């Protein structure tokens, strides 16, 4: 019984709505519906514009390389070297006197052998040969020393028996030792005064015969071999 009046009510409402539409012609669109429609249009236009200006290239994300960890620099550790303990030198016994240096007799034996091998005839020629000193002066042994048995004095003492006399002078082991020293180092020993008592001054004889450029060793040995023949 209740459902029938309700249906009747629906019919009446429908008739009223139909009449209202007929009277107005159209149904008025609510204002809120128009605003919503404008909003939808604006959003559509915005989306279309953003799409037109968007880059066509596909964005590719390049991964940032991962930094390789750098191992820490090793810190050098200075380790001082152990200080060497000084070792005292081992005491060495000095060589015996006969082993330290050649004996004087050995040096003289070398000189003797060299003079014995020399030619006295060559020595006589070398004795008379003129030689130029560093200062330009020229001298020959024969200019200052006679070779006659009377031992006549020219400038220096005569050479006859020079080896015999020289062996008697202090500090010389033989006449040859005296002759050799008197030639290469004349001022080491000054001969005694002559028979008249006249002395021989130091520096009277040239001091350059020890120079091999002035008196070569072979000529020196030959001269000494010649002087050894000048004796009784």
C-alpha cells in the first residue's frame, strides 16, 4: 500500500521536470560545472605545450665513475746503521834493518857494475866534451882538471890518483863513491887545499852535472871508468 503512493510521487516529479524543461528550453549549466570545464581545457593546453617543447633526445644517465681508492703513501722509516766499532790497527813489527831499505853496499855495487861495464875510451872523449849549462856557459871537465901524474892545478884539483885520495876522505866508502858524489854534488865535500896551500872555494865547479840532459848517465859512467884508470 505504501509503494503505490511513492510511485505516484515519482510520476508527479517527472511531469514537473518535463514542464520545466519545456518552459525554459534548456537546462542551465551550473556555474561550478563551467569552471571545472575551463580548468580541464587549460590543463590540456598546458600538457600539449610542454610536450611540444620537450627534447626528443632520450636522456641517458651516465654513471659517475667510482673513485679508485688510493693506497696511503708508505712513510719511509729511517733506521740508523749501527756505528762500526773502530778496530785498532794490528801492530806490525818493523822490518829488520837489512830488509827496510837496500844497504849502501848494495847501491854501490850497482854503481860499480855500471862503471865496470862502461868504456874508458868513450869516457876520455866525454871528459873533453864541451857542455852547455842552463846559464849558457860552456864547460868541459878537461878545462878545469888536469889528468897528468904531476896533478897540476888548473882551476880545480888534478885527477891523477883521484880514486886513491878519495878513498881516504871521511864519509866515503871507496874512491868511486867519492868521484861519483863530487861530480853530481860538488859542494858536498870540498877538496883540501893544494900543495901551495891555496884552498878550493865552494861553488867553483858547475852544479848541473847531475842533470841527465847535460850529462847523460852512460857518459857519466864512462867518465868515471876513465878516471879510475888515472892512477899509479
